[in-house]
C-alpha cells in the first residue's frame, strides 16, 4: 500500500461540491431501490455486463472529463511519477469515477480482490499486458467518525482450502476470511491522499457505522493496467 499526497482539504471540498452538483447523474445501488444508501458517478467495470459497460462509457466519459479534468490530471501525474511511466485514460474504458455513500454502513463492503484488472487484460489481449494491475482510492469527503479500508496481506489466489460454495475469485464471507487469515490491517482514510495498491491484494471497504446527516463518504476510485505500448491505462 502506497500513500500519495494529492489534494489539499480545500481542493477536496471543491471536488465534493462538483460531485454533489452532478447528483442527477448518480446511479443508485443497494437491495432496496426506495432506500438506496450507495451511489456511483461514472461507470465501474464491476457494475454491469460487459456490453452495457461499453455502451455506457461513451456517455459517461465526456461528463467526467468536463468536470474532473483537474482531478484526473493530478492523479495521473502522481501515479505516473510513482510508477515512473506515463499514465493515460482510454476512451475504450470508463474514466475513474466516484463511490458516494450517504448512509452509515455498519457491515462494510464485501471481502474481495479487484480482479476487474484481469477482465480488462482478457478483453484487450492485443493491447494490454498482464497480470499486474493497480487500484486506487482518493477520499474527497469523509464522516467525522472516520472511514477506511480493511487490507489483508494476501494475494489472489489464496493458498487456503475454500468451501465448495466459494469461488477462488471471491467475494468471501468476512468471518471465514478472518478465521482463515486473521484480522485485516485497518487503513484509516485521510482526505486528499491517494491509497494505491496492487489489485490482487484482498481488501474490503471497512464498516462506516456513523454517518451523520449531511455527511458523505465520497471517494474517487480507479484501476490501472499496463498497455503493451508501455504506458499505464487508468480506468474504472
Ligand atoms: Fe476493491
């Protein structure tokens, strides 16, 4: 896990305001459509079948580009100096986007690997090189009670015996993982920092049990895969 200083508190606030202004473009998620607690702005690869992803990205990318060019430019520059290689976006993939939680999340997210980078590598074998991929999160607004990431120092594939009901690709029940691998390291988020890690490490959005009215858990999210031309492609 690497930490890169990206934005000041004021810049995080400005970016949050931009995301809030685009509320009509948020997509809601969750099991109860009348009471969503989680939204995305942008098109995450994991959120829909491939065909629908490729249909949605040409609509979403111009919006992200128009409003978040500064933000994506800043992130690309920092990750590029970390990897010592140019970082670009591609119009064939969705640009990085946002996770927006508006309600407390006592359970946290699923325990998973970001194998989405493998899917991209498999779908573009002529131009994208595997197997390494990276993921990043940049918190732009956080509840005062805190939010963060649970991170296990174990990579895909896990060298443990899995019950037959579980795919080696995950996601995994939290209790099972804690029993088998122990507790994760909790990484508390700070505004404006990029949290950057290899996509194949096991992780989980940590529970955010307290979110007061008017608070948001808002993060910029993205992944990177390496092109055969030598640069890294930043996408969601
Ligand atoms: Fe993830």
